[in-house]
C-alpha cells in the first residue's frame, strides 16, 4: 500500500469522520447480510410516512346512494348464514345471487369464493356455470397451493367447468411482509408457465372490456413488462405494489338483504361488485397496518375491494428498485464521510432529511416509494455518535481546565477558600489550610475554624452572608485580625469575597 493510500485511509478514520464511517458500515450491513432487518425498518418508515401523507388526503365515499363510483361488497355475513343456512352454501344459492346481480345491471362481479372441488350434486355446478355465463362478467380467484410448512407447491384453480364459464381468473394472494402484516400485492403472479393478473386488476379489466379476452384495457396499470414464465417455479410474483394508507369507505350490503329485497340492488347499476365471506370464523382475517401503529383486521373481500378502489384512484404505490435504494442510502453517507471540513449538526441533519423529504413528496404526488429506512437508521446513529463524541470532548476539556485551575490554586500565595451556601468548605488551597489548621477540609463549616477575635469573626461572617444576595465582589472596610500562636501578635487579614453562581441556589 502506497503512502498516499495509507494517509487517505487514516484520514477517513479520523475522529471527526468516525461516526459517518460507522454509519456507512451499518448501511452496507443492512443492505447486505442484515437485509431482513433492513426490510423491517423500511416497512416501519413506510407506515409512518404513509400515515402522515394520508392525513392530508380525502377519503373516497363509495356508498351507492351518494352517486359516486367505487366497488361495493355483497357480504356473506353472520346474518346471511343464519337466514340461508350454514357454510358452505349450495352452489344453486350462489347462482341465485349472481342472477340477482345480473338483473340489477352490475358492471362486473369479483367472486371471492374458491370453487375448487366439484359439488355433490353435479347439476349444481351446471346451474352455477350457467348463471356465470349469463352474467358474462364474473371473475374467479386463483390461490397458491401450499404444503404443510407453508411453501408454495403450485396453484389452486377453480373447477374447470366454472373456470371456463368465468370471464377471467385472477390471483388472490396477499403476500405477508416480514413483520406479519399485509401491505401490498403483486399485479401479476403465476405457477410455472401459467400467469394471472391480480384479482382486482382482472376485475377492472373485465369491467372495462366486457370480457376476459383481448389484450390491454383502459383499466390496465401494469408499468413493468411481464416476465418470462419459469416452468420450475411453483409460484412467482411480479410487479409488487403497496396499498396506500388512505381512508376508503366501502359500501357493504348483506347477501340476505339483497336476496330478500331485490329492489335494493337498483343502486348497483353499472357498479363493480365484490362477493365474499365476512362471517366470523370462516374467512381468515388479514392483518394490515392501521392508524397510530395499530393493526386492522380485514376480510379477504374487504382487502380486494380496497385494492380495486386504489386501482381506480391510481394510488397504488410502486416501490423503486434496488439501484435507487443503494444510491439513496450510500450517497448521503459518502458525502458526509468525504466532506473536506466537518459539517455542523444542522447541515448534517438537513443533508439526511433531504432524501426523506423527497420520499414523502414522491409518495404523495407520484405514488412512488423510496425506501429510506436504512438511511434514517444509519444517519441517526452517526448524528448520535457525533453528539456523544462532542460531549466527551467538552467534558475532557472542562476536566483539563479544572485540573489546571486547581493546580494554579494550590501554588497561589494567598489563601483561597470556596464555600457553599451554608458556609461549608467546598475546596481550599494549601495556604488556606496552613492558617486554618489541620482540621480544615472540604465539608467542614468555616466559622468554627476561624481563629479571629469575636468582633472580626462577626464582621467576616456578616460579609459572607451579605455576599449571598449580590453578584459584585465584597470587601470588608477594615483589615481584620487573624490570631496566631500564643505569644505572637495578631496578623492583619485582607479579605475579598466573590459570589459565584451555583446550581439549586447553593
């Protein structure tokens, strides 16, 4: 290693740059071997930024009565199960529900029920398939098929008869993040050579085109080209998106209310409708980030409807790739590490907050997410270390100044005594100990140690008491007398009292 390189490395390891060097090493660790920790940090920061951003955004009301657009949920709830029978329902009942929605003139139906097994009565499957073909715009879900350990083994598809009768199939997977919550979905997923759009995206496309065939549509929002299918993968995802933390009020109609009073379906004309189970204990609750760090439990159909509402509003958030993550994280830290002169704390904080502000701006205006959790964590560490090192340096400087002052105090020819508010000795130099006697020590009261005539003692103690109420130096008008050993004349004493500031009025 050349001398220049060695000097460069020593310069990087200088005390002023040490916090930023450690922060850079932490960032590299989070981007590399400690990536799971980095993912969790980024998710927490995303929830915080998304919550702050959504506080200024209006929610979308989707009550059919208010005339606005948006998905509506037909809920198979506890009341419906109590009135129409326990779950699973016969498929003739599902066919009746689809017929009712067809007569109401709904635009498309996202049916969040998995019809993977044939019915005990084959004619029931034929009846349901006929209802789906008559409606013409029913989208059915596909789910990843998992083994006992949770690993994907392929895809769970609807019964072939029903799949052929549907306008389209869409995958209904909701990936679980590292902290056990669900924040987004893949706009495309597949198993081997098979590929499906996300169920809400498929429903949006069917509603826009009227069928599952054809290419793109006005509702299609894929911005990344679809990948080449890999026949070796039992389940893959593509084009991940995050659901924004934006309040959405979805209108819910109970299935029993719709079937019992078909006139209620009049408000559904031209609307996209979701049918799914919301009854207690049947559909698994999906944990999603809530307000103030809480967890909201949503049914699958509620989650899918929220995704479709975000698709209609164009607010699904697209995370930027790893290249942006590395640049956003490392460039500010390298800038602070290689700076020619030490930066002030305010400048360093502003330099680190700039990417965070950019991430918030892009999230609220462009629906793009820049992961800034690693930068925030590393920057906080660097700023904390800088402040700790600055405090240590200040304490070291104060300690050196105190030691110098004490050394100077000890060699002075005059007696110097520091007292607290109660007249006890705090410190004294060698000259003061010489004329006060061997008993003089910190913590002892001064008055009993004064070898002075009574009048002189009273004058000095009164002056000391008066000095507690002023800040200017105080000197007794007349020289005082200091008693010496027996047979020796008293020595004159010139006293000067300087009040000092002390904590707690001491």
